[in-house]
C-alpha cells in the first residue's frame, strides 16, 4: 500500500484548500535553443476534493498568468521578450482533474489545462505525498508540447523561440489533513 493509498483509506469526503504561500507551479523550457529557463507562477489558488476512492478525488487549481517570474529582472525580460505569456490568452490558467488513478509506475492525475483561449487534456505523474504537520504536499509533473504552450498562453510568434516541450511541475500544499 502506497502512502497515498494509506492517506485516502477510510477518508470521508472533504475539501481542503491549497495553501498559496507554500504551493507553486513551475514551467521549465528551452528558449532560443540555448537558454534553459524556469518560470514560476507565484499566484496559485485552488482546492482538493478528497474521497476514499481516488477515482472520485479532484484537484482544482487557478493560476494568475501575470504572476510568472523567472526570479530575476533579467530573466523576466527574456520571458516577456519571448512572448511566453500573451495577455490575449486570459488572466487565468486553470487545471481541473478528472481523477487520481493508480498506474503500474505510480499514481497519475488526469485532467484539463485551460485558458480563455482553449482547454487541453493533461496527464501528470504524482510522486509520493509528503505529510506535513496538519497538511499534505502533493507533487505532480508532466510535459506540455510547444504547440500546447502556444495554444494556451503564449503569443503565436513565440513558438519559433521555444524548445519542443516544457516540463510542468505542480506542487500543492493542502491543509486540513489529519
């Protein structure tokens, strides 16, 4: 039995709020073929709906697109110049899961990543959760193609500057876990 199985066993339905100060969404990609760039969205909100059946668990995350930063003014200028975020895509990126499922290689979250522009399916691999005092840290990772990054959030011209894919790292800390 994995730690996630153990945490869900016997759990009654409930909703836990994402701690925005402790949670993060990161996007790592190549820009201009040379520069590996990690951008972090600093404004993350959402909740997790728990159930003793993982297939009925849901993850809801909202991310403010304007909160993307690479951690320095210089790298933020590269992100802006590359057109990684197009204001026309909308102010929020959403992720809504369908379920959390067990695979032979571990757990996965299947859902939809979307903006005002479009919505695309996304599968994230889930690592073993980390139990914190009164909270739980869940980390999920997946790949997003260059075409999907452009379709969701980037200016159309940004596609020629981006590598073939981006790595999405979703780390959520949710409270109310006993």
